[in-house]
C-alpha cells in the first residue's frame, strides 16, 4: 500500500508509472471512511487502472471552527479499511501546507447561483472552500474519473460546474447514498453520534421517504409544513432546512412541472452534529 504525504512524491510517482494511456480513478475524501467511501473506491478500482484516494480535512470549507476541530481524523483506521478491499490503492494524505503553500485561503468562484442555496446559504463560503481544494486535488492527481457520493448532491453539481468552467478533463461520477440498517445516510459525522442519537436520526430518512410518497399527490407547501411538524417536538433534533428543488439548477420548486426532475434536500442537527440527506422524487 503506497501512502504519499507530499504532492511532489505523488506526482513524481504517477508520472513515472501512469503514461497518457493509464486511467486514474480518484476518490477525494476527508477521511473517517465508511462503507459509502469504500463503495466509491470499489467503483474506481473496477473502472480504472490506478486508484488514488485523498484523505484531507480541508480547512477552507468549514465556516464553523468547532466543526473543523471536531471533525474525526482517523488516518490509521482509514488505511486499514482501504487495505481490506485492496492493497493497490494509492493514498494521498497531505498536510495543510502541502495543499496550501501560501496559507489556507479559499478562492472565490461563481457557480451560477448553485452555491447560494441550502448548504451554501447555511454554511457561507463552504463551496468556495470545496471548489478551491477540489481544483487543487484535480490538478495534482490529474484523474480520468472522479467519484462522489449522491448524499452531497449539491456538492456534485458544484464540482461539475467547476470542471466545466475551468475545462478540467475529468469525468465526475455520482454514486448512490449508502445507508445504515435504520436508513440513516452514512457520513463521517455519524462517528460522533451515540447509539441513541443514531436511532433518533433515523427520522431524517423516514421523513424524506414519506416526502417521496406525498410528492405524488400533495403540494410542495403542504409537504414542507408536514416536514416541519415531524421535527417540531423531537427533543434532540432540529430541522435546519427542508427544500424541494429541481436537479439541475437547484431552484426551489413551487409548482410541480411534470417534465422536471426534482429532489428533496434536508439538513438536521442531532444535538450539535449536523447531518444532511437527499432523495430523488420522480
Ligand atoms: O465530500 C467531501 O468529503 C469533501 O467535501 C471533499 C470533496 C473531499 C473536498 O474536501
């Protein structure tokens, strides 16, 4: 198993073994790997000659310093988990200085409004941080295919926009959400939940599953009010946002257009841990 801590070591290695004809699959992560990440890595291994996984908790995408300092950092365990599926994966686990030689400052991007809603609204600057690090990582790894989870659907649209605007030659591939047996979407943040909190958090997926059913017959307003009710008096859960939006521009749906694909998006605090989820509606 190869682990590089410096981009120069990684790029030198890749340029010696990966000529133009070698396909590189890339799975960018912030570590604390779970089965969802491992499914992305498996997908990459199946479809590329080389697979690179980055493990880097990117400071520029956190608008909340506590969230950044509490984010789980479990590199040794992550390496073991990757090894359990393949020893052929190349890991890149850089320091902040290796990615940000001139200090961890985000670039500013225009993602045509995709950055201003939902995650962008409640985590100001978040997508500038994501764009900054993904641009740098793509530039270092030069992947043919890059794999991202559907749970972060808004992030995937942002990355697709980044790639298109900057003309980066990479295919952005979206892979399905992985769930705990109780339906809770897998997330590195779940590591911080107690068993009781995990059980309570199952309400998030239960709710959006019901939303999918209601979407066939009810108005968006009535569904949104119903969702608010579900979280109203639940002691440890706080609904931050619920939104039904189209899958292309993420514009809030007011009146349902039968030719448009819609999706429900939700963010909920379980005590002080923030979780998001999404489901396609048609
Ligand atoms: O989804 C994540 O884990 C992160 O946002 C990413 C894409 C690795 C960038 O830091």
